C-alpha cells in the first residue's frame, strides 16, 4: 500500500505458476504456453483523496470511472475497487473480461 495524508492505494494478492516443469523453459518451447499456467488474483483499491493528490489524478480518476461505468470496477464510499484475475490466459476485472483494445489503424499505402 501507499498512503498520503488524505488517502491510500492498496494492492494485495497472489501470483502463481501452476504445474510448471523444467521443460517449460527449454530452448524452442513456446513462451505462450507458460502463460496458460500463470494465475493472478489481485484486490485493488484506490481512495479518491489519494488520486486527487497525484499530479494527473483527475485524469486517472476519469479513466477509473470509465472502468466503473463498464462494470470492471466499483466506485463507492470514496474509493475505486476491483478484483483483477488472470487465469488460463484470460484477464478479468470484477469477473468481467476487459474489452479488447481497438486495433491500430493501418499504415498509409505508398504508391
């Protein structure tokens, strides 16, 4: 946790690799395979007062509110909160999958 006079940000949780074997790290092994064995469970909360003390806190608060509006976090009692999980290659926030980012625009074609 990190605290200021007005509030705090707190992150807790676990990160584990289940069923990992020495062969998972052998030359030529697809590194994406180990991602399937990664399990992350985190609990994150950030006080509004903590955000307001940050240089770009208002911008960050607006981004977090966007997450809350999508059901990926909650905003109640003066704090944002979310349970973040990563299991079998899938990340969720408060039990909901994060929408995939839009693909970048195609580069202009030269003639």
